[in-house]
């Protein structure tokens, strides 16, 4: 059986370095992703995305923490919409939160940018599921 096609790049956007480290380990363990970029703020993520705008390393999946200082996950989505809306068809945006506030799921359901809400911690099953959804999106 041939090895599955790997998704080139995913972004982890979370102000908690430990969460980024653990999520990186989980994502790597799937064997489905080539490159993982972890950034500790929405500001850094927006800068990194701007650098990738014209390149081939646009992330296929963005994992965005909802509760971050300065620019939270929802404000990140507002900036993404302004700066990168034309790239939305090239990626899935997943909101992550340790909160079980039902309003978060509702906001994702009503968002034109966010595709999924995933409660923390990230799991191998969730990453695998998103990988398959991304492959369907791009095939």
C-alpha cells in the first residue's frame, strides 16, 4: 500500500508554548504532515502568513487558539478576512479552545473563515480527520 500524500504545512497559533509543543508532537505522530510552524501570537502568525502569501508554503490547516492576549482568535479571523480572504479556499481554519463555551461553536458555525471548532487537547484522530477533509477540499 503506498504511503499517503503528506500535507505540506500546518500552522499552530497558540500563546502557550507547551501547548504548541504538545500539538507539534501529536501532529508529527500522524505522519501526515511535512512541516509544522508554531507561533506564539496572532500578530506573529499574521506576519508569517504575509511572508508566505506569494510562495508555495501556504499552510493547509491553521489551528488557532481562541483565548490569546492582544489579538485573540476571533480578532485573528477578522484580520485574516481582511488580509488573506483570497487564500481561504487553500486552507482549513480550526479554532481550538480549552473552554467548553457553546458560543464558541456557534461563532464557528456562523463564520465565513473558521471551518471547525476543536476542543483542546488536539488528538491524533482530529488531525487525521482534518487531513482527510483538507485532501477532499484540494482534490
